């Protein structure tokens, strides 16, 4: 081995292992940040608006936010003082604006915001609608080292259009009817469910963990179930996605309240057709959730793309398929108990 090359390698290794320089970013001019992920299946769309000067973020509740479709008259999005908040996660420091309306494939959608720090805008086009050919379900058991998982597996058949490249994601929701305090008025609660596509080569993009150290370092969690048609151009493919039984059990009806009248529960499966720009944006979010902002030996720092003119942020719009709807089996709440009775030698991990 060349001795000079060896010395250089040793020097690099010493530097990387013993020193780290932390640079604090300095405040710069204020940038308006606008974010919105619109869907054709929705009629109420949330637009987030804030301002950032690097070290601090400010919500912008006094802005004028409008949406126009196909060059039509702008329609105001209304500021929501009671911002949506997820009880399990902290609320982003941004003002929520609600736009009521619908979008169709082929529509050109323009969002504009006029703020005290300047004006921003973004124009996006709704992709075409792509339906799933067929969706089947079965119950499956996955056994690993020291655990057993019971899953509801969805087998989704999709036919690809041979013309051009297409970009998709799957979403899974559960809906349930409630009648609070026997009022006679039912309302629908909707919950997005996490799902696992790691065992499918299309959804995992071939990065299956084979047990060695390198594959573990490179393995990605496809949080948003993103995929493209590169591996089956112009063909029909069946993709498999697992939803853990725990996520169906530990839902609205897990702790049944005597004051609440529960109706039937349903599973909703959707295919969303994305633009390349939104696919790329969500892939960046996936990398961020897997690796964070910092660089490593294998990966560069994650860069979040922006398509907002005059500021920062991202606006996307996806076309939703016709949903595949399944009634959640009534026995699903007793499934864990039955499984333990039938397999007393095992200790299922939930």
C-alpha cells in the first residue's frame, strides 16, 4: 500500500473522530414561508403561513391569502384562530388559513399571500386521477427475533400507464361513527393509520434489510409509502402493505366509553398521484425523518426543496383515487385475546 496514501487516511480519520466545529447561524432578512399539501379528495384545505429569520419563527395571522383556479377570481382563505392541533405532537408556529373548495385533474391552482414582510405565491397543476385495479385483504402473522406481529395485509393491484413516469403514495385511514351522550346526532371521526411497506420491493425500493451492518445503515423507513413506476413501466403490479392489528385495536374504540354510542368502523385505502416535485419534496421529508439535518459518512445533509416565489416553503396538490373501503371486522377487538388463547406458548408483541 502507498505509505503517503495511508498517512492521509489516518489523518482524515483522526480529524473526523476527534474534532467537531459547531457554527451558529446568524439572523438574516425575514423570509415568508408558505406550506400547503392539497388533495382532490378534500374540500377543506389548510395553508400554513409564517415568517422566519433563521433563529426565530413568527406566525402571520394578519395576511391576505387567496386561491385561484384556472385563472379565475381569487377566493380568500380564512384565518383560523382555533388552529388544528395534534395532542401527541407540538403545534408548528404558523398561522392556519382554511380554503373551502374542490380541485379536479388538470386544474392550475395558484396560491398567493400578501404579508407585512412581502408577497409570496406558488402555482401547481393537479395530476391525472389513477385508480387502483383491485384491493384484497388477509390476516398475516410476522415473526421476528423475540416478537410476533399480527397484521392486516392489503394486496393492491395497480396498472401503470406506459407513457412517461408516474409518482404515487398510499394512504390508510380508519373512520368511525360516534353519537356523543346519546344526542341522536352522529359524527365521523377519521384517523390516519401508519402502514408498513418494507416487505414489498417496490415500496422499499430494493433496500430490504438483509441482516448485515451495511444494509442496516442504508435501510430507509418509507414513512409516506412513496413509490414510482420505474420497476414496472407499462405493467401491472400487486403491492403489499401491512397495517398492524394494534393500530386497528388501539383506536377510537379501544377504551369504550359508556357515554358514547359507537357505530361501524371502516378502513379507507387511497392511491395518490403526485407530481415529480411533490414526490421529491416528500422524499426529502423521508430522508429528514430517517437521518436528520446532519451529514454522515454515507449521506449529505438533507435539503428541503421549495417552489414558493418570493419566499420559502412548498405547495403541492395530489389527485386521489376512488377509495377502497372495507368494514373493520367486528371480531378484531377480540383478535388479540383469541390469538393468545390459541398460541399460549407465544407472547405476541403489540
